[in-house]
């Protein structure tokens, strides 16, 4: 794979791009600004974009003159398939929240991370777990089951927790506390994101 730096004005957005990516442009622009342009835009031999419309728009917003590009020569049918597949594959993954919290706890610049999770209170979620959790997460089972998304929590004396709910992971027995306000904020964010009309679909704390 050969990466070339080409003038942004050389690239041509696909006129019938089926992916609406306008809401992602700010976050992608921030990522490029903070970490560099690490994922090239993929174009066909006529410089029509196959993958990277959001990066293209973010580059325009940042005022970039040149961007890294990969030119591929695909048959028209395969080009259409690739364009759709590339847009869809990002939707197929999911977050392992316990591992995500561990990563976030080691990141100093949480406000920057908040850019990528607009519907969640990242600072509140991270602060809801004690610092000692990092040292105790030493094996894959604990990483998978302990934390804010463990499958079956046991709640003890929540009324005495002064804003924190004591928890026990049913699989590993680890004891920790969760901040009620932060978790409720997370649930509210999930409701908003998924447009739930039935407020009883998700739990109320």
C-alpha cells in the first residue's frame, strides 16, 4: 500500500455517499488536530473518495492543504461495495466498559476524551471507581466482569452510601462503589442516544 500526500482540492467526494457524517466532523477534526492524520483517505483512480468522507470534511475545516491518500483501482461494483462496507463496519463493534474505564483512568486529559463521548459524563464515571481498582484488575476475568457494566451487581445499604452504591462483582467478589449521580447521568445519556420512549426500559437509580 502506497500512501501519497495529495492536495485536498484534488479529491472528489462521492456524489451519492450514503453515509450522513456531518455530526462526526468536529470529533474527527479534533482527533486529527490532537494526534495527527494517521488514517489515509482512500480514493479511486479518478480521485473520487471511497473511504474517508468525514476525514475529508474535517481536513477542510482545519484548513489543510495536503492530506495522506491511498489510491486503489477497484471495479465499479467492488468500489460501491467497499464504500458501503467501510461505512458499516464501524457500527458493528461495541465497548468493553470495564476495560474502557481502566484506560480512561490513566488518561490525564479527560476533557479531550469527552469530545468522543458527548452523551456520557466521562469524568464522573471515572471518578466513581476508586484508584485501587487499577491495581486489583490483574486478570482477564476481572477486567471483563468488574466495573460499571458487570452483569449482576449486588447492592448493599445504598441509603448509607452518601451518594455511592457499594457493589460486589458476582464473578470475582471484588468490592467497590459507584457514584449514583454519574451512573444515572450515563443511563440518561444512553436513553437520549437510543431515543427510548419508554422510560422504564432502562433502570432508575
